[in-house]
């Protein structure tokens, strides 16, 4: 713990800290461009110069200088001020003064720091350098003339994403950042380089010239495109969500989000259900709320009513549906729309118990039936970190392109019954082994995986990919036999809460009521459509796959006649003549928390200990495919989004299209 | 600085170079270069490998050699590293030719000492033979490049042709060298002044003369 003096103030800094970190601990702001907490240190922008004694009599780059005992650091001397002015002047030599037409304007590090640390005017009279634009795919817009060569994007794709595709070609003044042959950046986290870029060289292509940061209303929200529950900020103007940006949460998403979380928001304004529709003579026709409610009441469902929750609904909606059904005398609620029926008597057995931050510490990881890169890109980032620390990774399931060395053990789940020696060895010698079970393996290998976890003392993790899953399970949205039980009960009315992936076939005789926000599969099959709010248009509680309860706020109003889901269910209760016991959102929440107290507290829910493992359990079956066929089109919002459709066509099926053209 | 962008990725380029592989002798040299580095650090051999690849391309095309994209991809594959990282290296060092060159790559130094000693005349000489900067001459024999300091300032002006330096040049001496190369002969490398061995002063030493024959202790004379 070296002691250093920063501007006369003596502080103790942790071992291994840099001078820059020491200055930050002392509360001094150090300007920087290339330095980033989560990336390796490059030391090439020179903006963080400070004066350090003892040392050479010249300013030093604080980001790359270790803090040592007895250093005297000055951040306020004339030398430092002149050095910063000089560096800034050099950086601006080749940087165009096109701030008025630059999308980074208003949230640009270079702009802000040149105001604070720059000279105010340039002495440069020669021609500026210009760089041709580089294509980086449908998400990243490039204006490479603005690039200041901080190489954050290069380091991000190499270190965090693990897909080495951005590089710095040529040298000196001619240095250019590009992808190989200007191919699109093809991974699920590519757009994070937009946030990392301290200038306007890499900006968001779909958001180009849409809005200025100061016009936007910022709402704290939770991403629902996967079960990671990334913390996001929705920036909205008027009734439209303009963009989604990551918020920093070291326990969940650090400061990254997947491209789908970021760019599906344009789907919020497309293919929306903004009117009540009813099927009349086989065709969906616009109708009024009254008509719709009367039609449902006329069916006299009584106890014969079921509710199926979709992948993106909040806990409040599910609880409102549960309360409504309870009031009717039914308990036919289910959230696993695709028909899975794993045992949920102990929620710890279907939870990601390591936690995301904890999986980084694992030193042997067995992934069973999960395409982690697509099902939870940010968990994949954590696993990559673990591998960098020396963890061994084994995967059971069809091959997918990992971003770290991993050994594939085949598609047969039976391999778990007699683990190959290398795997058993690695797990025996591991201090913190972990097993990750994906949706594809829950059916055939749940019991065996639990037994293995018990045998090796490994952390047991289930990786879901529906944002609503853990919340639904906590609220009891699970039947013993899954969807089969619901179908067997032959309900007269089926409420689909944004459930688009469910099979409507068995409910041919029932009145199918779709309460959702997008005209997708569910709406096509429905008899009555009640337009509801998407995640951006309602307050709500979400529980991610590690059991973390998080609260999202409402960013905008739902379009047209659409209402927040709970109000629809509340009105439906009146139409059916039952009492659900709440009249406001606050009452609803209070009732929900009274029933499931864990939902009232943000943070990890406590599910208790893992169930006793059945040592005789056997794994059987084959994983022929993972549930996600197309990363960019997994939910109705993404399917409605033009950006996601373009990504899907260009990045995933680009090869197919080119082949078809030939 | 010369344009260092890679030759365009065309179907013709792929057809010509797509199947590039090290031949036996180059593979042996490449593996030897890789073996110099510890296990897991094979990537460190990227520079020698690019050089070897360029030389093999040179042998196949009877030129100094260059690095077509498929060859760069082959090297990346050989070392199991991302191709963008190899391309970064290849575009950084001007010793790697990114475009086809002639049989003789004439690199004339144009930095201050050489310029003061008459490198402009050397460029004139080259131009008279139909060379122009950055292009292959019509007969396929020459490529002219202006380069920065090669560290031979004591024997300026100088020219590097493929692997050899030719120093103490005048337009006439350069002409003679180029004639010899065109005729398929190997001219004398290094300094072109008769009787001079390397970078010693012309006409014998001008300082420390007593040191010529034996070690002389000057300290008493200070």
C-alpha cells in the first residue's frame, strides 16, 4: 500500500494502482482518451500527463505509470497545464471542426476536454488529414477523419468481445482504424465500441442525425431481450424511444450491452398493436374495449381460464394475471411457453447461482446445452474473463463459435454419465468449478447436472434466456407438466400475455385473448387482441437469470389505445365480475410483494440451498440444436425492428444471400 | 510516404494466390523461425514469416516479391492468429511490399544527408530509365521508391536495391550498377569508391592518425 502525495494531499493507494488511479482516489480529474478502466492500458493519447517526482523532469503519462511509495504528484502545476494544452492542440491538428454536424456533439470527450484543458485556439495553418470512411456493418457508422487513434475499439474487440476484427493499419499520420477488408463487425457486442469511442469516429448508424443528447429524456430501465437483465438507460424524445444505452452495473452488465438490447428499440414503434381487435367471421377487425370485454365475459369462463406469460413481461403483469385467475378460481398459469416442464419445486435448482460476477472466478466450467454467446452475450464475456484467468471450458452440445478456447464433448447428453477423463480431472483439481445448464439441456440433463455439481462441489447454474422467466417462476407461473397441463385442462379462455412462441393449436376451441404489444405470432393466432405496453412503456419488476430483482421505469406512453397490462387485467376482472383486490399500481405491487417478499427488494433473491441431488440420475437425449435460431430476431420487438432485420439478413445470412446471388 | 494500401481483393488475385503455400525450403525456414519462440508465443514469428512469404512470392514471380492478401491470410493461418493483426504488421513496415514490384526494387534515400550529397541526381538517373515512384517499369525490371534514412549517412547518397546497399553514389556510378543488374550481373555492393572499404574517410584518416598502425595513447596530449 504505497503512500503518495497528490497536489499536497497525502493518500494511501492500493498495490498495483497507477498514478492516474491515485489521482482519482485523491479526487482529481485527469483528462484521458485512451485509458479505460475495463481495457488494457495503451498509453498512446498522452492526455493524462502529470508531473511526478522523483522522475525525469518532464510530464509523465499517469495511466501507464505505477504509483510507488513517496511519489509527489502534481496535477495543477504550470507544467501540467502546458502539457495538456500541447497534447490537446496536437490532437486537434487533424481533428475536423465539424462538431455541429457530428452525432457525438454534446457527449464528446474531445469536445468537453478541449473546452476544459485546451488552448482555445489553434496555431495550425496547414491542411488537415482526411481519411476515407470505413464500412463496419449496419450498426456502426464511421467518420474516420475524426479518429484520434486511442485504439479503445481495437482493444475492446480483442480483449472483451474476443473477436479480433478491428485493427490499426498503416503508421504515423496514415494510421487508420478498420476491420479486415472493411467487413462488418460480426459479433453480438459490436456496438459497444460506439460508447467507447471518445470522439465521433464511431457513431450509431441507426441513430445517425436523429437527436441531440440534451433533447432526450433519460429513463433508467432494464433490458428484456435476454435474461441477463442488463441495466440500460432509455433515451426518449416525445413518445419515441430514440436509443438504449448501457448503465454501469458491475454485478450485471459491467458497462456493455448486446447489440440486440441496444438496437431493438426502433421496433417499439413498428407493427404495434394500438387498437382492440376481434376476430369476426375469421378476420381480425377493429373493435372497442367494451365489445372485447363483453365477448370474453359472454364465454362465461368461470374456472376455465388460463394465462400464459411471454418472455418479456414484468412481474406485475404476471401477478395481475395470477390474481385475476385466482379470483376466477383457476390456477392455470404457465410461463414456459415452449412446453418445458422441468421441476421448479426448488428455485435454486433453476437459478444461476454463481452470479455473473462470480462465474469470472470459476476455474473449470462445464456448459451443457447452451449457446452462451447468443443466449446471454454478457455472460459469455464473463466466461471469457474466467478463461483468461486460466479456466478450462467444456461444452456439451452442437458446435458454436466460442470466443475462448473450449473443448466440445459432442451432442450426446449421455457423456455426462461418464465424463471423459480430461473433464473429470479438470473438475477434481478445480478450486471453483461451475456447471452451466442451458435451456436445451434442462429436459435431459437437469438431474444429472445437479448430481455432478454435488459430486464435484461445483456451483450449479441454469442459464435462461427469457427476461420474464425467473420472475414467472417466483410467482408460480409453472405447472407440473408445463404447457401440456394447460392444454389438458381445455380452458374456455386463454390469456396470452405477450406469449408469441407458444403453440396455439391445442387451444383451437378456446377464446384466445392476446394481451401484448406487437402484431406477431401471438396476435395472428388470437381471437381478441387487447393492446398493451412494452417494457419501455410501463414500470415493472424484472428478475434476471441469477435471481436479481431489478426495477425498470416507464420511459414513454404506449401508442394509441394501448394500455399498461395490469390495467387491462384489472378491467377484465370487472368484466368477469370478480374482485382482484387492487385498484392502483401501488396496491398491485404491495399485494405482489406481500405474496412474494423477495420481489420487493432490489438485489439477489435468496432461493435457499440446492435440492438434494439424486446420485442415480442419468442424462439422456441429444441436443440437436439450440433454441435460438437467429440471435437478432428472438422476440417480437426485435422481429419488428428494421435494424435487427437488417443485422439478421446481413450478418447472419449474408453468406447465404451472396451464395444465392451467384 | 508511399501508398501502402493492400492490392485490391479481386477474384483474379484470389485465383492466382489463393492456393499459396510455403514450399519445402521456406517451410523449413518458417518453422525454424517459429521454434525460436516459446510455446504459445508463435505469433512473435510473424515478421520473419511475412518476409519469407514475400521472398517466396518473389521467387515465383521473378521479382523482389510482395504480399497479396491471400498470402497474408496464409501466414495468419500458419500462426493461428487473426488476419487483421498480420495485416497491421504488414502495413506498418515498408519493407513489406503491399503491391507487386519489379525484379529490382530501387529504394533511393531522399533524407537530408543524402539529399545534400546529391540524391536528386540519383532520382533523375532512375527516371531516365523509365522508372517512376511507386510504379513498376514497363519491362518489369524496376520499381522506384523514395525512402527515409537507411542509416548510411557517412556514405551518402545511397540506394538499396533488394537486399543490398550501394553507397557513395553519383549518377554515373548508379547508372553502372543498374546496367550491371539489367545485364544479370551482381555489381559490387557497399561503397562504390575504388580503394575504399566501408565508411572510412576518403583518402585515408583525417583524425586520430596515430591510431592507424598501433594503439596510441592520446591522453597525455589533451
